[in-house]
C-alpha cells in the first residue's frame, strides 16, 4: 500500500503527534508499505537518510505562539510533483487544519480516501491564540468535528475519545487505534545509567514525569502534589523529562516549597536516553486532562513503572486502579495525590506487584499491534469507498468536480462554525 501522511509536526520536533506519525510510519515501512510524510521544516539534527528519504518538507512558521503547531506557508510545486509521482492509495491527515485542509484537497483531486487521527482535544490549546474564550473553544470543537465528517474515516487514540467525538457529532466511521509504544525498548532501559547521568543517588526514590511542559498539562497541580511528597521524603527526587513554557512554574513551586534541591529538570530526551530515564523512575506521576491517549503512561508501563494519575480521557484505558497504579478522581486534592505516592514508597512489595501488571498492560499497546489495527482500518475504508470513487472517476466532472465540491465544503464548514459560535451562546461550556 502507498500511504501519504500529512502532519503539522514531525521529527526532529519532539512531541506526541510527531512521535505517533514516526512510530506508525516506521512500522508500516517494516511491513513493506511505501510511505510519504508531508511535514513542515523543523530545526534540529537531521534525520537518518532512510527516514529523510520518505519526507517531503514544506516551509512553515514553527511553534506558532509557543504551541506545538507550525503554520504552513504556501506549498511548493515540488510537493505536487512528488504527490503525482507517489500515487497514494490512502492519505492520512494528523491535524484538522493547515496540512489537514491540504490532505482533503489532495484526496479530492486524486480521488483517494482520507483518514484523520483525532490526536488532540483542540479546545485545550486555545490559550496559544489571542482572545482565548469559551467561544473560541466552541470554534475549535466544531472545526475538528466538521473536519472529521469531511474525511472517509477517523482514528480515535482511545475509546473515551471515540465516545466524546461521537457525542460531538462525528458520523464518519471511527476506529480506536492507540499509538503503539516500543515495548521491548522501554523494557531494556538502563535506569542505573540514567541516574548516574542525572546525578541521582542509587537508593533515592524517584517520582518521574515526561512530556511537553505546557499549561494544558496541569503541571502546577502535579508539582504541588509531588512537592508535598518530597517534603515528607527528603531522599526522594522529582525527575522531569521534557521542555516547554511551564518549566519555570515547576521550578518556582518546588523552590517555594523548599524542595528545589530535589528537582531534576533534565530537558528533552528521545530514543535510548528516554528508555533509560523511564527505568530510573520508581513511580510515574501524571495529572493532565488534555490527553486523547495516555501514551507516556503506556511508555512508563512498558518500563515496568507504576502510575499515579488523575482520571481523564485517554488515561482511564491504561491505568487500572489498584492493579498497575492508582487512578484518582479529577478533583482530588494535591495532598491525597501525594499520599498515594507515599503509599507506593512505603510498600516495595506492592510496587513490584504493580510493576508486573504494568508490563502486562503495555503489551496491549505494542507498536506492532497498533500498526496492524490501523492498516486493517485503511483496508476497510478503501473497500467501503471504492464504488463511490469509481463513480466519481466515471462522471463528467471527475476529480475537478470533486475538488470544487471540497473547496466549497471547507469554506462552508468554517463559515458555519464561526456564525454558530458568535451568534449563539458564547458562555456555553465546551463539552
């Protein structure tokens, strides 16, 4: 199969969507499929030649307003040429705007089905845009919903997100396919090596967290909870892997609580260094409500690390309370979150029990299994839409008519979304 993936973020950018696209692309390649990844240019070390060959870069303004997104500039003619030569069997969009719109246009022009992965609760990211409001959150919800309904199929990274987007009005066929994790790689991590690198004592109890350090990740709450635990456990450490605008808030809270010396802000790590970092942890702490899939939680479990987390979409599919970690109600006070970490610290036997269960859970999220699920969905959508596409090719208008229809739909959906949001009930709570 020839698969074209269009994404606003990709390697060497470090982020959940970029990791998801690269993970699936690599698994598809291993299975003998041909890949073309269309993505913006990003600063950073060059990709290995094998990966770089399957990427077509488009110029973009990177990290728009401090977000993970890049604003694409007009497409170069070389992209159209490469798309013509590639002759994709399926197009997979990873965002509902920018290159997502391009994916729909290309799909209409080439008469190829388009799949969309609903990676993100986009309403949780409106603070990156001036004049953030409940109205703007409604716009984000409606745009992503209407985009999904213009596609031929939608992938939800978790069952809770599938239920959420159905409730919001997505009628396009949906498949639940998590982003797979490198189970073997995380299991083989060298925790002792990471502790030496970060100057963590061998016998210290380590609370860990990984991910983008941004406001939507609820890191203020998480840091307060961890700081309460650290105050009662002087030999413990808080190892934070990642970077972003909330880094200073984490440092400030720990300093104010008198545990600044127990905080290790280790920066961004990928590959083997990330595997090692997870293995250096004794418990993984997570408090985000903005996830569509608990990918970093699955990674922690692949390393055999128990998890303490707040109940949220994407998290509930991975953390099984009392089995592989603790899953706490969304409004849990920081002190109670800290107490759960204290329970695990005081009970090594229970940590080992949770660790064994975490390893078993991780197998459900292996990258091989998840890639097979996605490819099965691709085949299903191609078969379902084949007759419709044949009829389009046989019509007088052909792809030109379909392209015009798609342009009208893109304009129409955005107009309807804006009108509904600004004339309706601006203070309505986004659901």
